[in-house]
């Protein structure tokens, strides 16, 4: 299968490059800057990402590009453009001010293949501290901006193109066209990567990989594990056993509702209520990362105990997706947050790992679910953290705090599902992720009737996004917010104030913990 390799130099938008390439129905693989594959017979092009480093930094990433330069088309983006120039006789220098924000292109060579179909003065997005002040002798400038002479250049000897702006971000208005020109027209992608082709190929590979072996899958109720289960069920049927662990911090009535959905899908599911164990082990714990680790540990223990009852199982399946694997530990070695389904298996389980969705982004998982015929209410579910409401309660966890949050969150999400927008769509379907946060470490004064109250505030969170790597706070209708706030305060005992979180990612994360 054809693919584009994206070498990751640590940019926050590397995954966005990957999504843009996938949107062109072209498979791509994001790899660390120094892990170019030994066998690249199926690679049709290489993209060099941006980076938080300067090419002059001692710790900056400086790989050998000779394995593919000259053989395959290459596109350098920001740091990638600077590094190619720096390592081939050009010059990259510190600038007095950081070049950040919108700019407009002036074309030196508008007929260049990279800019086919571009408008004059096309807007791009700059984000760099250094600037290229001289390009390699075999290269020519193909576009500039008011402040950046070498906004784009290309080699006259090798199939190399480079840009100092970010085509992958929204504010580069024709960035998708630039990537299409590179991936499709220059690299020659056949654009045959699709949900249907993924299902056909993956089912065939799963049958070959698993044969008659028995597989155990831990279900969470979310989109990823549900699609993973249906995909495996299509491949191996009765040899799949699913285990759904209720840690007591799911949404209101979620365990019951999800079990019903799974039965309707024909899945063999075992439900385990382990809430008492989780609440006991979390008692008094306030550190967010510690909460995650305890829940992950307990999940494995409960899951392992149930899995041992399934004699003959040889595989553990997980709904791990591509962003899970990349975000858990990026190439700079800094953990953003731990993911409960990433990081290996406990040795005592003696099971091999099966991750059929490990190359997919969230929106691709949903498309696969539709291809498999899954119902919309399962496919379109908002993402929900593996640790559940535990990371939406600030401070320690108790059953009473979970009850308060479940009741408030149920009102919020129910109204969001019911609210109709002017275009006829439901508000829920216009939001990437929404949830309620209980500020249990805070109390605020209120008045209900003639009585003074001293209870907790809750914060509502709703964001719009395409892949959760970046997200903007959703501009919810005022009448919707007023109705939700009023009902939460009137009906949820323990809450007397409702706030709305208007932070974007970055700098904030979607979840509070």
C-alpha cells in the first residue's frame, strides 16, 4: 500500500499534517525523525515536520536525510525547511523577533507544481523564531512574504520543496491544496485509502493473524473500543469475548445502556461491577496522574481476574488509536498524560496484543464504524476519558461526589442532545467533546429561597475540534446555557453555581485533569 512518511521533529502540529494527508485518501505514517524505515519500497514521499527547536540548538534534531533525498519527493515544513537548507549549504539565522501569525504570499514562481491553483496573495500562517537567509546552491526561491524572503523554495536537482509556513493549520487558507499538490500530483498517490478499504484489508489481516485463536477485548463504552469490537467480531465471531468493567465513574446509567447496545450488536460481552474496589483504592487521592495510575492498575487487576476465566485466550485486543500512541510519549520524552490503554501488558497475562485501530485518527474510526453498519448514537458519541469522571472531579473521589457529577452531567448532555440548531442539526453533533467538571475543592455561597447555601460549583466544558490535538471552546447558545444552568442548580443537590470554561487547547487541555 502506498504511503507518505512524516518524520516528526516534535512539532505540536505533526499529527495535523497526518490528518490532512489522510483527508486526501492517502495512508501516512508518522515516525520519529531518526526512525526512517529500513524498507521504504511502499513509500511515495516524505514530509519533514516543524519542531520546537532551532537548527542551532545543541539538542536540536539533525538526522541524515540522504537515504531518501534524491530518490523520493520531499516536503520540508518550517523546521524541516530550515534543516534541509542548513544541512545543504544554506544559511539559517536568528531573527530579532519571532515571525508568528498571518502573512500573504508573493509568488516568484507561481507555475511551480507546489502552488498549482493558488490565488494571488494567498494567506499563510507563520510560526518560527529563525529564518532562512540563504538557500542551497541548487535551490531557487518560489515564494516570499513581506517579512520572509524565502517563504518557499525548491531544488532544481532533487524533488525537494520547502516552506517556512504551516500548510496543515486552518489559517493557511490554501494549505490543503498545497498538500494535495504534493501528495497527489507530485508523489502520485492513487488516493485509495478509505474506510471501506480499511475494513476489507483489516478483516482479512485479522483472520490471518488470529486464525482460530480466542481473543479478549476490554470495552469502555466509547467509540474506539466499540468499533474495535465490531471489527473483530466481523473477523473472528464467537472467538471474541468482550469484558466491560464498571469502575463506578461512568456517566449516569451508562453501564446499563452500553450493555444493551452491545447485545444489540451481537457481541459476546461480560459486564463486571467493580466500583467498590475502585472507590476504596482511590480514597483520599487527589493527584490527577496518581488517579489515572490507580484506575489503570485496578482495571488491569479486575480485567485480568475475569480474563483468567476465559480459558484458552491467546490475545488481548485494545481500541488504541494513533493519537494515543503519539501523545503518550512524544519524541522530546515529555509525557503529556498517561493513557490507560498504552504502555504494554502485565507479564502475568501472557497474552499477545492486537490493536486493529492503531493507525487511525478518531474521525477515521467513526468512518470505519459507519462502514461496519454501527448505529449513529454509538459512532457519534463524544470522547470520554478512560478514568471516567475521576478526572472530572477536582480533589478526592467519593461515591457522593460522583453522584453529584453524574446528575449534573446528565442534565447537560441530555439537553445538548435535544437542542436543535437553526440549521436543523442537534447541538450535540456540532460539538467534539462536552462534559461537566465538579470543583469539589471549592465551595461558593448561594441563596435558595430564604436560606443561605454553601455548596459546590460545576464547570461546563464543550469544545470544537477535528482530532483533539487542538480545540476551541464552543460558543453555546445563551438560551441553552440558561436552561441547563437553571435545571442543574434546581435539581442537583450539592451544586449552587454553574460556570462555563472558555479555554482553548493549547494552552489548556480538554480535560481538567
